[in-house]
């Protein structure tokens, strides 16, 4: 009598979503029930990509602090993690993947019963002359971060150009200032941080200039100029050149779905894999996907979005691992919460911007208030600006943006909970938030904004 073959889970990608899924599946099913094989093309597993700018800037002293679990630790838990091994093809009909050992060049096929695709995202590299020259860096993986640090250690000049002013661009500009570089940020938007409305982005612009960064807004790069030995020497726009000994691309990322596209798996408008609430790839019973390679449901607009954040990736992995392991879990969607900082200025947003609300066909009121992080009379009370969007007629909260000193960013979590719960701004004014002078004014800035939004909604209905 033949014994039944043990079930095999194959995971493509050894970072947040992939290894969270593998670890959760292993917690639910032992090595005698489920074989787990994971492939990672880089040198590192389970690391914090979000921490890379702080490592480059020197706030995090060594790379190892960003690694949550090493390949050896995964293997100790009976997860066959194969490093420096790239999956080059998914054969959906045959239930197998082809892999390439990047060290030896050996290729092999590995069959799967269940497949998890966690291929992450790739930095956008514009198709411009010189973009692949030495000294030009994307910053997405730990390997990328190490390559940038190697360049900084061997480059004599101290001029850096950062292309793009989103989260990565802004954080890398500060990191390079901390390293003693003269930093120019070239940004095609009207203001930095396009995830904010321009009026709030203006506050970030001012903070960056105060930090010593040269901001060039409304500018599109046309080429990267090279000099000695083909190294980058400048970034050119239509009407100017900016000398550069190192260039960091912070233009954003796209879902890395080359394999999925070739395999005929369903992709959304942003190029990310489409899944159901259980993170199962739509139309495929035994394939799951999570992390930066998928699109997620925006709970406010009802549309699919691509948001590359480690928080989501880890949650996706937990959900996938539970489902692969025989349990049940879902990922209902996101409200689009994100925080960052430039020096002492904290930046936060959740929900919809004005242009998102217009695009979704919503009519709304937008209000902005200035308040302080603590009682005004308490030492070190920092100013903060809060912008709030509320739907006309219903008063439903649609979005919040906060820019200010210490204590500003994490206040956005109040708004994130209110958005998830579908609260109105009027309901928010009654929230029983923590108060003592070292932590907040009597009326928390979020509540001050909610009160102003209530007044605006009532006026619009009059």
C-alpha cells in the first residue's frame, strides 16, 4: 500500500509577507504534516526595509538590527529557506516553480500543493540615459541599502541628489544630510509628499529647507550625466543640471509581478495581484499572495490600491499562513494610514486626500486647524496642523492629515480607528481621549478639527 505524499507549501520571497506566512503555517502544522520550501533571491530574510533610511543615516548603527529572523533561525523551525535562489517561472497548470541558484547557476523545478507569492515591489527606475550608471541607487532591499553604503564609503565627493520626494525620498534626504552630504531633492510634484494635499506638503517643504536640503519642485529629470569611468556626475532637468556624486531614486515602487503576469495570474490597474479577502489569488484555489506585490481594498473609496508597507505585509502573511495551515482568516482592507518624519517634523495621513475624494465622486468639506501637542502652558508644547475631510450631508470622516512637532504623527491612529469604524465627525467630538497637560490640550487637536468639520458640514447643509 502506497503512503500518501506529504503536502508541500512553496513560498516565493523571503521577507515580511512570505516568511510571516511560512512561520504561521508552521505554527499550525508540524514538519510531519507540511513541508515548507521558501526561495529568496537576496542575501537576507525577514528584515525591515522601512528601517533602511535610518541605517543609512546612522540612527541604526548596524545592519543586523534590521533583521528580525535569520535564514538559520527559519531553518531551525523546519522551513527550507533557500537564499540567493530566484524563482524564474511559475507553472500553474503543472503545480511547480522553476528556480535558479544565483551562485552556482543550477536550475531545478520544485512542485507545490500550495503556493505563496510574496515577490514584493521594485523601485521605479525611469527609462533615462545614465540611470544604470555606477553611483545611482534604488533603496528597496537590504542588498540595496548595503550597495548605497558601499558607494558612500568609497565616493570622495559630498554632493547627493535624491530624485522624488515621497516617503523614501524625504527620509533618504535626511539620512544623507546626517552623513554630511549637500542634498538636492528633485521632485516633479508641486510640493514634497504627494500622499498629502499640497497645502500640507508645503509645511514639509519648509522643514526640509530648514534642514539644509535644496528643494527643486515642479521638475522632471531628463537624463543622468556620467563622467570618469562612467560614474554618475549630475542629474539634468529640462532647464538645469545638479552635480551629483551619488544619486538616490525615491520615485516610488511598483508591484514586482513579472512572474505572476507571465503565469497568467490576475493583476489590477496598478499592476498588483488581485486576491480575495482570504488573500487567495482570484480564481486559483491553491495560490495565495501578499505584501507589496498585491493590491488591497481601500475601505473609504471602495477601490483597489497599491500600498507598499511592512505593516500590511506582515498582516497578509499571518492571514495566508492561517489559511494555508488549515485555519481561517481574512484581510478586510486598509484606510491608508502612514507616518514619517523630517528631522523633528512628524508627518501623518490616513484616508482620502482632496483629489482622492473628488476621484471617488464624493462631496466633502475640508477644514484645517492649528493646535499644540500639549497644554499650551506646559514646557515644549509643539505646534501641529491638522487637516480633516468630512462628507457633506452625512458628516462621515473621509481623511486626516497631520504635520507638526513631537506627538503629532501617532495622533493619526485616532482617525484611522474612526475611519475603520465609519464614524462621523460629530461622533468623533465625543470621543473620550486621554488628557493630561504633558500629553494634550483639554481639547485634543483631532477633536478641535472634528468640531470645525461639524460646523462646516452643517453650514453646507443649510
